[in-house]
């Protein structure tokens, strides 16, 4: 069964490996900084889809104010 839920902090390495496999094999430090380098980050901002116990997809939500105009 597919599950959509916030990432667990114990899964960050798995998520970073997935992001590197999909986007940039050399991006470990960059992707880790998105979470560990952002003092406002919390797991609820990074939902994941888990299939058969493996993270297969993610979405990152940044909680930021944006000024337009």
C-alpha cells in the first residue's frame, strides 16, 4: 500500500540519496542543507510517498513570505 506522510528524520539519508539519483549525483551537501541548514525546516514540510517501505517521491514546501509588486 502506498503511503503519503511527513518524512521521518531517520529517513533523511534515504531521501538525499533519492534526490541525488534523480537530480544531481554530486548534490549530497546541497540537499542536506535544505533541511539541516534551514532553522525553520520541520518534517511536515517534506511529505514523502512510501511504496513497499521505500521513499519513491517527495515534495518540499518552504514556509516563506513572498512579496509581490
